[in-house]
């Protein structure tokens, strides 16, 4: 039997007193999500599947293990070992006691060695990152992923307990915000003297609840939800094509476009039209989902402009953006372009058109080898990020990474931005050349290597 086997402890949980306490703890973990999505636990288990429903059960069970009850501070592990400890070997007892004292926290992972280990940095407590021995999770985790977990120290080795929740970057930020709100409710005078371990012991259900709201929100979304832009307009793809006027050239058009502050070039013939002043979202139905594209720095992309042959093309995702884009470009390109042609497609029409076209590279006469593709992507990303170091970044309070990294206060913000970029790139998939991109030069260039942990 494994030294980490808890099956006898779980059987002990069947006692009426402990079963009632476990049910109450489970309600703290899942109750808010069940009410919000109008589900019962059986329906939740069916939606999540056996793996994740088992993980949720494990999170609640490990929370119960860490708690005390009643005037005598009864604890499940202590009660079990007192009555049945004779039936457990020393390693199993040590694991149970370590799990009893472990706390659920949010960790950022790095230095991943698949099947062996990873480095975990606590994002809630100000403590040094620790090396964790882990086989299964390290096979799928990417650098700077965020996980909710309990790290258990047994015989000098750090291992993960069973209740591990994987958070997206946005989900991790939502969790940190929820933790901050929970602490604020306790009052500033308490926070000054609050033990971080005791604080985490009190708020373990927030981890499960936050994860469930994000997971169920995406899982239970309708197959064909209404999509809206950030301004609240229905997504309807517009393509506006202007013929270049007789006597005008692409170079003349490019020179005019270079004078538009809202356009960011991505090559000689392609521009991103970026939002410079965030628009207040319009009211929309509760079932609508926001659909938008953002740059690496968080800047919202309103549309794209490109040139091909004798045409200038604007591509946007709503009628309102098409109208704004036309006004912007026609004023800038007056005399250089003729009357435009406008094509409108719904989401379904766009999907159908792409399906009929087949794979994008189907007609390519020569395919790039993986090495050639990786080299091409490397060169493109090098060029893109070298420029990005000296451009304002939304995540950095609209300051450039280079300027922000020159101050003590800004260094950690830039490090978080770099981790965000690295994590997004690594999440593209093992066969995608972007996933192999090495961001190390950016850390060195900005003098932040000591924060890459």
C-alpha cells in the first residue's frame, strides 16, 4: 500500500459526525456555483466528468482534514490516528499529519522537468519558491501556469496533494482578487497581524468556487451564443475594399497610413487598428458573450488593414467599426483611393467559407520543414518583440517595458508581463513553432533574469 494512501481515512469519514461535517464543507466549496448555475451535485459531476468531480471532492476532503471543530478543536486526522493509528505505518501517518498542516494556495510553476519536478512560487504568501517532486502534472503544465494546490512536505521532499485545480491567467487574477476581497472583509486592523497560514485555512473554498465559476461559465455556454464586441455591437464581419486610384501607388498609401496614430504596422503592408480610448460597453442580453482580439500588451484590436495588388482592405467585426474605420481611412487616403466595395458575413457564413476553402496551405506548392517554420517564426517574433520593448504596453500602465524595467517599482510588473507572454506562447501546442520561442533574451535585455522564477 502506498505511503500516501488515504483509503482508511476516507472510510473513517463515514462516521455520522464526520460525514455531516464533510457535507457542510462541501457545500462551502460548491454551493455558490450550484445556485448560480441551477445545478445539483449529481448534474455537476456529470458535466465535469469523473476526473474533475473527483478533484472537487478531493479539494473539499483536504480542506476538512486541515480544519478543527468544536470546543475541543477536533481534527479528522488526529481523531483517526488516535483510534485507528495502530493500523497505519509510519510513512502514512507522516503524510496524513503533513497534509493536515498544508494550506491551499495559488502557485506559479516554472523550471518544469516533465515526469520529474517543477518549481512552484506561492502567489499569496511571500515565501521562496520551492522544488516540487511531481510526475503526472508536469507532463501537461507549461511555464508560468497557475495552479491551486496544497504542497505537502514529507521527509524533506515537497509533493502535491490530490486536489489540484488548473487556473487560466484570467482565472488566477480573479482568484487573487477574490482572496483580496475576503481579506478586506476582515478589516485592516486584523490584516496587520494575520498569520498567512491561518488566513489560507479560512478561505480554501474560494479556490474551488472561483475555478467552478470559470469552468462552468465556459462549459455551459450555448453552442451558438450571441457574440458582441466590447462596444456591445453584434459581431458581423465587414470587409471594405478600396481600389487604389489611377496614378497612386502602394507607397503613397503606406505613407498616409503611417500618419494615423491608431494604426500599428506589422510589416510593410499590414496594420493593426488599435483602440486608443476604451469605449463604454452598450447594454446587451445576459446570454451574450464578448468577442474581441487583443495584442500581447492587452491593447484591443478594432480591425486590420492590409494592401494586396491594387486594393486597400479593412477587416472589422461589426457594422459600427466598419463605419468608423471607413471614416478614418477615407479621410486619410483622400485622392488615393476610389469608391469602396463592402462585403458582409455572419459568423456562420464565415465558418462555411473557410470550410469550403480547405486548409490554408492546401494549395502551397512547397511546404516548409519544421526547422524552416521554426526559423521563420523565430525571426518574426524577434522583430515583433524587439519593437515591443520600446512601445507602450497596457499591462504596464501604458509605459514601455524598457522604461518600466528601469525602476524598482516597475521591475516586477515587467516580469509578470514577460511571464504572460511566455505562457501564451508555450500554450500554443507542442508542434507549433511559437511554443518553442525562447524569451530568455528579453529577460536579459531588461536585466530581469533574477525575477524569472
